[in-house]
C-alpha cells in the first residue's frame, strides 16, 4: 500500500500541479480531496499549458483513475467545460470518477459569494467569487445538494425548493438581487446529469479498494496550509481543509493509509488576495519583488490576479511541516532566484521586542510581525538545465541545504523550470 499526500506548504500557488503531474506517472489513482474551481493547477503537457480547476492532475496519464472526492464542491458546468477542453486535445476523461457525496455549487452560491465580498468593501477576504464558501456553508448547515441528488429528480427538486425558500429571501431582502425559481435551476442542473452520471461512484470504496490491492494512490491538495480554514490565517482562508488531515475526511480513508506527505513550497513565497504577509516585497521598480513577479510569471491560475511576492518564510514552512506531518519538502521555481546578487530567508519574526521562531498564535501579532532575515549569496548561472543536485551552482546548493536545516525535513524534489524534465529528483525513487 502506498498512500501519498501532496499539500501546499505556503499560501497556495506553490507549483503543486507540476509536481502532481510529475509523480502521477507512478500512481494508479490520483484523488482531489477538497476545494472547488477556486483552485488551479498549471501543467505543461506535450508543449501545451493546461489550467486544471477541478479534475485531478493525473488525468494527463491514460492509465490513471482520476477521482474527485467527497470533500470537494463541484460546479457541474465548469466540470463539463473542463472535460470538453481536455477531450478536444485528445486527453481521455472516461476514467474520471466523481464522489456521489460531493456537494454542488449552485447559481445562488455564486451570487451570494460576490454580494458578500462587495458588501465587505475594504474588509473583503479576497475570494474568487466562484461560490465555494457559500456551498460549504450549506454543507455544514445540512442544506446542500449533492452530486447523487442529480440522479433523482424528485429529491433534487424537493431539496432545491427548501434551499430557495431561504436563499431567495437573502438575495432579495439583504442584497437586493433577483431570486431563482425551482424550475429555472432544475432545468439547467438536471440537464448536466446525463453527462456526469457515468462518472458518479462510491469513491471512498474505490480508493480503499485500490489501497488494499497495494496500488499507489496520490491525494492531491489544492490551495495551501496557510489557507486552511482551521489552521490558516483566518479569516483570510479558504472554506475547506487543504492540510493533510483533509485527505482522510475528504476521501474517506483512515490515517494509517497515508505513508508519505510531500509539502510543496516555492523557493520564495506568494499570496493571492487579502491577508497578512510578513515577507511581502513592496519595493520600487527593478527591485527583488518585481523580479520575482515578472520572472516567476506570478499571476493566479484561476483569477489571473497578480500575486503578492516575498522572500521565503521558514517560519511558515516549519508550521506547515508540523500541521501536515510533512516527510519531504519539494522546492519549486528555484530558477526564478537566478541572477539575484543575494537572496533572503525569513528565519523568525519580531514584534514589540519579542522574537518569534514559530508562527504566533494571536492574529494581531502575526499581522504586525516583522521578518528577521538571513541573507545568502545568490548565483548568476542558468540552472534550468541541471538534472542532479551536484550540477547546481554552489550557492544554489547552499540555499537548498539552508532551507532543509530550517524546515528540519529533507528537500527531496527541486524544480528548476516549468517543464516535467526540468526537475531534480534528489531523494525520490520512481516506482519499480
């Protein structure tokens, strides 16, 4: 049995899509365990760039069963559009399986998401306005509609009628927006059923059967540790658990099924949306922040929003190691740091004369914390052609080793470019 969880060790956008795509070749099943189309994994396949928002990255390999687990929320229109784009490029989606217990994103969820953000004004959280938060709210309040409801029109209409009795009142009386009729939504959503039905399955049973058969299963997380609703920088978080524990609840497997946890971190750090960011670089044109943004191509996969950029934050990564039980670090975009004279790493925070080596529990301290940096010499060489750790420039190797010491876990994989082959498999053995 080989259950491997892959999570983001920062605020998301760490390059998980490439790493999932890279190691998925060795897998039998790749399962997405949380989130919705508020996330995006960018993959370069056969020279073409794909942005996947719902379908697991393993779909690129014909031998893999890609699974969308019960912990996800699904916009069926977006899912079908994504399937169509892949099929148009000759990538098969017939093996895709969707949990019958995954919840549906409804049209009123999107309306409520956008209206709530607009009402918050300067206090907005920075959601993607895709309806993810309201869908999870309905799941928690036991008002949600699930994928399996599409298979029974009577149940779907009955549940939808109950939901609209509340949602229309909120839309109309609180936000001044038009409501919905049961018929208008039922006509659209039941129309999706025929396309989705062949893919609906008891995915918990499917994954557990694969694990018992000694198949290799990759649990693919979206977003990142600091966006976890329980363990992230609340309230500037997502509405699900992108930490490793979410793989168990979001798929339906026990913790003994997990053998290894890979934490993916950029060689620097980025964040999309609002919220605290101790190492954020807000420098003048031509500075390090602009270098990271432009050379790294730091724009959100889902929204296209410019990502905020900063130096690597070891405090955050140590926290991610602890919360997820990370066994291996994966460092991506090391090549983006090339050509910088020096690179900085945040090793601790300072606030009102106190030093914090670990993430402060109190949000006020974290919001006002200032980074304590250690500065290392940079490297001027192009490293995109390096395929072994030994081939890296001395200063690049020293940087990786410094991150290992701070995180107290080995860096097993290093990405030195966007292509699959632009990767150093340092402590990762391919499947026999």
